[in-house]
């Protein structure tokens, strides 16, 4: 957020160039969850003494499926106006909250591997 703030040209009458959509981090968190899960599975595959918890990995993979398919379409249908602006701060919090759960599920699967 800091980098966005200092890199944007201020718009009048605002003192900054940030928009409400700049607070949407859910896409970053879903992508980070993908890298976290894939990275831990690759590392576990290379290590001989690591067991991969199949149920937890399945849950994390399902969470990623939600993040990459259900969530974008659902947000487009209910959280955005006709001119492609997010409706209000509640939707920003909801999208980021769901994405944080997706990220936590991938991290939890990785922790279970290395537990």
C-alpha cells in the first residue's frame, strides 16, 4: 500500500491518488497461497523423510480452486458496480478476509509437511 501511495500522482481535490480498489489484496494473497502450497509440495517431494498430509493438501487445493474460480466470478457479480468499481469497504474487507483464509490454508498445509 505504501508503494502505491508514494507512486501515484495526487488527484485534485484529494491529497493522494489512491482508490478503494487499491486496498484489494485478495489476488496477491491467492497467488501467494499457490506458490506456498506448490513450493512446500515440491520441497516435500525432494525430501525423503517428509510425509505429505493428503487431507490437508486437498483442502488447500480446494481453497485455491475457490480463489481462482469462484471468488473472481462471485465478486464480479455482487461486489462491483456496472462501471467496474467496488461498491463499498465491506466488500474490500470480505474479499481480503476470504483470501487470507485461502493463504492460511496453504501455509497450514506447508507447516504440516514440515511440522
